[in-house]
C-alpha cells in the first residue's frame, strides 16, 4: 500500500517495503508524537501528531486501510482532531 505523508513536503511511501510502522516521541517532555515507517536503516515520517491520542487514531486508520487492501492512503487531507473524535465515539 502506498501512503502520501502528511507534511509540508509530502512524500509517497510504499508500506509494503517497510519493516515496521510505529510511534516516535519527539522529546521527553513534549506530547507531540511522530508516526513513522522504517525500512532497514531509513525512517520516513508519515505524520507529526500533536499528541499520542491522535497518533493512535492515525495508526488505526493505517491498519484499517491495510486490512481492507487499499492501494493508496493520502494523509494530506486527514483532519487528525476529527479522526480522534471519530475513533473515540466508535469505541464508546
């Protein structure tokens, strides 16, 4: 599956070539969290999220897209706050 990153300079990443998709905290006392895809010795930042809740919601979106066999997931148009609210309401 291809993913268009959510950044100022979007990059198209092939997740089938990535060994792992996960989180990376920016700094020890900073709530911002990056969602990254790593392959061998290279890491790609898929999105910078203001907090861990939004990063988890984005990971859920990515995993759902992988499970349904999507060919392309464009993160540029994803509203992280709305995505988090949708996930929280679905879990209740």
